[in-house]
């Protein structure tokens, strides 16, 4: 008998009609009862949150990280499933993955259609996630959704409403597939060495903001983030990591003040690269920013947050964001 702990955090998979729209209000036992449980699996439910995904915060994500760590402290547990809203699932899964140092799997899943829908996808996703959690080892944190298995790193929500909500735009082939009672894993994801569990005893979570570059953009919002107390900023640049000389100057000033600055791209797929000057990635890196490889905004922000929580510097951030799979570059 495989023993799986189900940590329920809300999301569409736990949502029901509220009169004007849907909201998460069903507990983990109710969500579990909507799905078939694979043979040979025993499930223990932990109700951690019951929130819409858009209400996720860094503090709640750290609470989830600690709950996963605590559940894996029981040697009789064979794996973890986390039900989570899809809007911020990619961020929570990546944060847990950066700190995950156990061979047992942590599998995130959710739904695009609410609890009780006649054509709902939640029950199938739940069944698949339980099956993956009971079947694999040494793969880190995973996402099981719509019959596919993805590594947490690099996987983002790419469909607002469709059932195939997730993919890694820089690695088109999923990590694995499910079907006919089998979990078919095609490769082992490369992952950086895990971080130690963060210490936040004083309750202080550093502020990390995201700022978008676009035509006519200037550093006003970037500077506003610093003025608001941000200890880290992610600049969503154009192309392979390009902005303007004014942004390079703003980044240099922020870095001198001890702010951690990362640069990602608004382009869905592909790595960042130092190609252009004139405010391009060449100048942004020279100013002290760190390019985030194929990680996009939400996960780049998580990497900056995890670096700050570790009390570490740009060298650690570079290690966390470095492309682990050369085929993605």
C-alpha cells in the first residue's frame, strides 16, 4: 500500500458557484471524493488553505513549503500531492522544487473547470497526480495535468481556459505521459543543488517586484519598486533581454544599494543572451543584473525571493536560474 499525503490549498479544483462567480470553498476530503483513487493507494488529507490561486502570497507559499517538508518527515509517506489553483501554481511548485532534497515526489495538480462540473477535469487530474506520486522517485517537484507530467522548473500556464493548461515553452516535449494505468517518464530533469529550508522566524518576507519593459518605457516604475522597499526586482525585458540605457543606469544604482535585479523576457520561449548594447542585455549585465535563462517572470521572481531568503547574493541567483538542460538553449 502506497501512502500519499494530499495537501489542499483551494483553486478551481475546489471551487463552487457563489452566486456571482466561482470561488474555492471545498475542503480536501470533498475534492478527493470527486475522484477515483488508484488501487493500492491510501490518502491522508491536509487542508492547508482554501483560496483562489490569485490570492496566493509569498507567506502562504512558504507555509506550503514547510507543510511539504513536515509531511515528508514521516518515513511512511511515499509521496505528496498538492492541489493548487492554476494561476500561480507554477510559482509555488518552483519554490518547493528549489528546496526539495528528498527522493520522494511532490506532485502539483489542479483543474480548469470547477468542482462538480459534468465535464470537469479535476477528477482525472487528481487520479493522475496520485498515480505519479506513488510511482516515481528522484524527479523533484512535478506537475501532473491533462495526461502529461512536467518538471516544475520552466513549466508555466500557457492556456487561460483550455484543459492543457501547462507547458514549458522552451522544452516542447513533456517530461512524461500518463495512460492505461502507466506513468511513462521520458527523461530526468536536471536541477540545481537544493537550498536549505528558509528561516523566516521574524515573519519578514522580502519584497520582490516585477516591472515590464515596453515601447516608451522608462524606469519610473522600476524606481518606484525600489522606493516601496523592494529588495529584489525582476525586469521583464524585450527580446533576449533588452531595455534602454536609462534602465541600465537604474539597475546600476539599485545594485549599488544592495537590490538583487534579475532580467527575464516577455517572449514566451528561448534563453536570454548578451547580444546588444545601447541598453541591451550587455549593458544590463554590466550594471549588475542577472539573466534568468529560460525562466520567465513568475519563476524568476521566485528565484530572487529564494536567494534573498537564503541570505545569498548574485552567485547563488546565477546558479538557481542557470539553464539546467542545454537542449533548451
